[in-house]
C-alpha cells in the first residue's frame, strides 16, 4: 500500500457518490472545453486580420446598403490604395443550409485580399464570366464541388427578376488561404456583383459594405475619421472601423458570445463547486474518527490536510482531464463532420486555462474540509465530540 | 538509567466545556516500570481514559510532568508529539478503529507509511505482525469481512508493527464476547511476557484486569492509593 493508494481507496469509499460527482466534473469540463473553443472561434476572426484594411458600412446597420457611387470618393481619401465592396447574398444550399455568399467585384476583391490565393486564370474567369462564382476550398471540399460545374444556390433575400429565389452559378475557381489562419476563412462563396446587380429584383447599385485597403496601418484612425466625416449628415452616413472590430461587431449581431460563454461557464462551475464541495465536506464529516486515528498513529496535522487535499485534487484532476479529452474528441468529430468549418477542438490555451481551473477548483472544494481535518483534536474526535 | 517506562508527576488535567472548567485529574502521580502490564480501573468519569490519552501523547496535561521512555512528552509540540507517537506507542481501541477501505494488511501497513521502509519491507513487516496475532490467512480481507475478535487482532497488529515499547489499550475487549475477549487478553499477555511490551490498559471488566500484572484504581481523578494517602 502507498499513500496514493490510500487516497484513491478513500476517494472510492462511496463508489456511487464518487462516480456521480466525477460525472459532474467531467460534464463541466466537457462544456468548458467546447464553449471556450466556440468563444475562440468567434474571436479568432479578429486576431489575425491585417491592420491595413478598414470596413465601411452604413452607420445604422450593415444591413442598410450604401450606394456604389461612394467608390470614387473613398478611393480619393488619402491613405486609401484600393476599394472593394461586398454584398451579403443570403445564400442557401439545398435543404436550407445557410452559406456565406457575397457578391463582389472580382478584381477589386482580389486586390484588397491578396491573402486568398487562386490561379490567376481562375481570377480572370471570375472577372470575365457574369454568372461565375468562386468557392473557398473548405466549402468546396465539404460539398464536393468541382471547377466547371453549375452550382444551384438559393437566396433567402434576393429574388431574380422572374421572381424565383433559385439562382445558379458557374464554378470557375476554388481559392485557398495563404496560411493556416486564412485557410480557415475559406468557407465562403463569392459571386460576381455585376451579374447580381443586374439580375436581382431589388435595388441596384448598392452594397452592404466597403473594404478599404490602406497604404499604411498607422493611418487607420485618420482614414476612418475622414471617411465618416465625409458622409456625415448625408442620407448615407457611414461607420468605418478596422477589419478586426468589424468582424467582432458582426459576430455580436448574434450576441456577445464571450459574455454568453462566460455566464454559462460561471453557472456550470458555480454548481460544480457546490456539488464537489458538498461531496468533499460530507466525505470528511463522516470519517472524522478515521482522521483522528490517522493522527493517533503519528500522521501530522499537515499530512492529514494533505490526504484530504489530495482527494479533492485527484477528483478534479481526473474529472477535468477526462472532460477536456472528451471535448477534444467531440471537437474533432464536429470539425470532421463540418469539413473543417467549425474548429471546436480545444486549443493549447483552452487546455492551459482548463488546467488552471482544475487547480483552482481543487483548492476551492478541498480547502475547508482539509482545514477541518487539520484542526480536529484527537481526543474530541475519538470521543465523538 | 531509570527502570520506569511511564512517569506521571503531579499531573492535573482541566477540560473547558463552554464556560465550565472540569478538573478531571488532580495532581496524579504514577510510575509504570518497563515490561509492566497495568490495568486501570475505575467508575465512568474517574479519568481513566484521560490518563491513558496523556500517557499515549494524544493530549497534554494542564500541569505536571509526563515522561515516557525517558522523554518529557508534556513539553512537545503537536508535530513533535505526532512523530513521537509514531515511533514509541501502539494504540488499541475498544471499537478497533480500522480503516474500512483498507484490507487487514493495508491497515497494519498504515503506520509504516511514516517510515522510510521500502514498499516490500513494509509488506513484509505487516505480514509478520499479522502472523504474531494469528491472522495471516485474513490479510486480504477488509474489516467488514472480519469478526470483532479478528478486527481487534488486526488493530493489535497495527499497534505492534512499528515495534513500540509501549501499548496503550482503551477497553480493548469492551465490544467482545467473553471467549473472544479472553483470546485478545491472552494475546496481550503474550506480547507483554514474551515480547517485553509495556502495556497500559483501561478496562471496566475485573476479569480482563486479571490478565494484567497489577491493577490501579482511579476515582475522581486520583489513584485510590494516593487518595487514601
């Protein structure tokens, strides 16, 4: 027998209770792993984007389109080297699967986003073919699209002039990202804005947002001020922000994911603290005489405190590790199932935060029972006082 | 060098229960020579267990001196007392107080976790202790799978395994039938006579006291002989 063996034996003295508590810990850390990864996904869009791009949208909301007549005015702003524009299409694939589809000017988009790589011939085909579309590699792989095929995509916003919301595009290219971060952004489809503008039943010559490429990232603040000042008090007032802020505010249309995740995790861990804390307290309470016997045999106050703490730590460590491992497996399965679109696998940072949470939780649930065990007086405990 | 194993000098013990102070032992003095087997008898509340706890280093006197094996234990800190107990005293309780999650072997091995012995040596020593109490064949059984007498034998093996010079036993047969009690007391007698262990045993049972070399009577916190003097 070893000290570790003794700790484990004590941990499983009430097998059912320990297993149920372990399941709570596992479930909490599984949720933690997955939700932290969700949070990372929403923040990831912001972390790596360059500082040399600004996004301009209508001041009220990006759903309110801006006129294309702004292009020359925007291009004339000092510090702006190129202007692209992008229109949300509201794409739907087959059985109501939403797609990220944007109507863009191919050449302008290519100039502003050199991070997306595709053979030059395919960029040319995209520019020259009115019904063309190009797809990101992730989404093309997911749906098995091949260059040359016609892809039917519906729009849940824009009908064609004949009233039909069913559109069809010629896939002329598949683009990839220049590095790992940008490869993760290839879950979108681009269509030709000229064709969209002509064929759709609604307003013409408008777009949801502009993307301004800057000569120098340091000029971002002055350019955004200039642009917004330029359209102030006009029917099309603008809001210009960095690409990072834009991405975050886009995500916040859904809700403050970070805040939601934090509150869910707070609720989960608070409940967990009560459950595990109660288990530990109960476990110590019901074996006060045994702890007194340990002290009688010569185990010091510190050793007895150590035994109780070790139990709390073992419980949290085992449950936490299994929970995070399950989150990794589940995340990998979601990632595989979504063709890499949802990268839910907990990152090293999530594991690191998880490890810190394990340590903190062990202290939180183990401290009071361990101190109680440390303080108990042998004669009182043996006498049942 | 003194032949005394236990020297209790003018010991007083006062417990505080809320605002009330209860003096349990009043200036008690006692000598127990090495190799003695003493039965402490007396009515409930006479201070038998309190005295036993003081001799075993489980509690500290309010005043007076206690020397065990030549060491002044009334001056030791809580940590020093714990170390001292681990090396010098074996305890046997009325209700055995075994760890229910451990086997008989594990229970006996428990005090050896405080030593620097290797795992195999610990196992070996535990096996020897179980052999002394005649429970080799029950080594892998947990306390709930043993009878009361067997549990008490395991407790005695646990008390013996560190080879202490002094055994303190608090009503070791109080929870056993006559026949099993006699077996346990016989075992204590063997440990005293053949292995030279000094034993201090608290008991209510005059028949149990007959197994000891001598019997001391306590009443109202004093030895009767002292009270008479």
